[in-house]
């Protein structure tokens, strides 16, 4: 039975089966302060023939041994995604490199420091606004206000939220003893918004330009064919 899965390299939804997965588990069965542990290494190979790249995941689990049943892993303690190092999506290279670098770094640091990830998402957003909309204000708040009439209200409110949450990491509170953290799920939501804006702005614009160029090419070809027929000598 297959499992629905999206490859982090080609971003194509697919179904993986046991033929696409290779895994092995090592058990720690020696006296230590943490107790018995298990490490599972799992390879997943993308079944897409145009991709075929592998993902490597490692999980650390609590392990218990039962006579007659063998080893079990009742609880996962930690998971690492080693390849690729983050869950960043692949985006076309017509998006400015500086923007993609900030996005990729926000994804890479998300689990280790959600606050730093949120700050990078904020920086990424500012780069997108300046590049895509061609605005440059004295600060990000001013730049977001300038595009308020260019995007829908819900998107604008979400963009403003990225600025506010990103400010937690970008600016020190007046009271240095006041600690405001950014949670992991909050950093993930900011990344998802950046991904959505990259698609809604850059990719949608590129696809629209492609369609318009195709229509113009069709009209040009038709006109060329019409003139060629007009120039043909009549019998």
C-alpha cells in the first residue's frame, strides 16, 4: 500500500511504496543514563523518473525490549532531515538569488532558532516588496503601507504580521529582560506565507507573460501565413 508524499527536490506529489524506501535501525542496549535508545536511518527515493533523488531522515526513539516480541520503539524523541537539510521548496532561478538565499536560510534555521527564521522571513519579504513592486521606503512598515492598494486585504494583513513577528528577532525590546519567543509553528507559518507570495507574485507573473507571448506568437505566425498566401502567384 502506497503513502502520499511530495518530493522536496522536484516538488511533485507522488505515492511511495516499500520499493522506494530503504531503512535500518540500530539499538543502544548498554547501560547509560538515558536508557535504551534506537536510531533509524531511512532513505526515500523519489519515484519520478525525471528526479530520482533521495531524501535521508534519521530518527532517535525510545526503545524497549520484550521477551518473545523483541524490540519496540514506543516514542520518537527527535527527528533530523539530513538530505535535503531543510524543507525549502525549489523555486525558479528567475527569482532574485538574494531573495531565495534568505528564504532557504529561513527554512534551514527554522528548527534550531524559530526567532532567527522569522527574522530572515521578514528580510526576505522586504526584498520581495522592493524587487517585485519597485517600492523603497524609509522602513519596512512604510513599504508595506505603499503596497496596501496593490494586494488583497487578507494578504496585506498577513504581510504586516510577518513584519511584526520578524521584528521580535530583528529589534531588541526596550526592556531587555522582556523575552518574547517565536514558536516553531509560527516560524513555519511565516515560511509558508513567503512560499505563497513567491508563487502568487513571481511565478504567476512569469506564467502570465508566457501565455501572452504565446498568444502574440500565434497571431504573428497567422499573419505571416496570411501574407505568404497573398504573395503566392495565382494559377
